[in-house]
C-alpha cells in the first residue's frame, strides 16, 4: 500500500489498481489542493468537500456508531471442560473407572473460560455510489453491518480488515480504475471518524467526488462513472466477504 504522495510521484498517470489507506487519502484530499493531483483540474466541486467535512465532524461529535451497537454487540466467553483431579465429580466416569480398575484417570470436571482464535477476515464494502443514488440508503445498510462485524471481530480477538472498493471510468482515460481504500487494517483500531465518510449514500458520493477532485484531478462535472467488476480478480474468494454488494461480485 502506497501513500497518495508516493502514487503521484511514482506514476505519470493513475494506475489501473490503486491501494491507499483511508486516513492518508483523507489527509491528502482535505487539504483541498488541486495541484496535488495527476490531471490538476482547477475547478473542483467545493460543495462536496464541505459536505464531507461536515459529515465527518458531526460523526466524531455524536459517536453514533457506538450507540447503534449498544443493543446488538455482546461478548461471549465459552466455557471449556477439562479433566481434573478436583472440581465437579463426574459420577459416571468415576463408576466406570472403578469397575475397570483405572484409578489414575482424573475423575473431576473443571471449567475454564477460553477464547479460541478465529481466522482473519477481510470485509469488502461496495462504495460505488453515483450522484443519482445519493438519496438512497444502500450505504446506511452496509455501514451498519460492516461496522458491527468489525467490532465483533475486535471483541473476539479476530484479525479483521475492512476495505471500501469501487471501480470508475472517467473522461481523461477510458481504462477502468479500481480503488481499494483501507478503512481498517488488521492491526489497527477502529477510527470512528473515518467511518463517517461512508455513513450514507450522500456522504459516500461526496467522498468519491472529493477523491476524484483532490487526488486524481479529473474535470469538474465529469468525475467518472461507477463500473461493475469482480473482487476475486484481486483477492481470493476464501479470503474476503462482500457485504451487500451492488456493483461488486465474486
């Protein structure tokens, strides 16, 4: 994964596959500097930048994600039984061992709480929201489900990565670009403020336009059209889980 600055320095034009961390991408774009882009269009949609800033600030202040999860998130510890020399006597095992002359086998049960590690998972969130879908509620559903799963994984000690993905074609180049935006990496906490960018269709579309204006630098009014594509071209099927996809598939 490269930084936005490294991409701009290394590539003469946007590569077909771009992997960036959401925090770095936001830090780069929220500067509102159109010169720090590939195409350097100097007429960005500034209203989108203001919308994104407002949504993120509101999200941080309200800390609404934690409230959404209060009634749905529980941490469950599993009690595991062990053979022991003390504890709760297993009468059936005691009688069986006596009849068999086996006096060395522990005849008591001891129970301990134990967390069994689960395999790492990668959650893929389809964030391809065109302007015409800003009033819809696709992202509200995805946002809540992905966040819930990420917090549950954290509580279980399960490594979890969350990536927002979208594909786009734009005026400057007909090739499809695919973006992989890491919202949470395996070894990171949950940065609740960043999730505000993907809270609704409106905020997500604003985020995409801000990225196209202040990272890619495409022409005003032509920030691209979302495309359909298969995530398994890049990530093995067994290593990822698509959440409520519309323009992504396995």
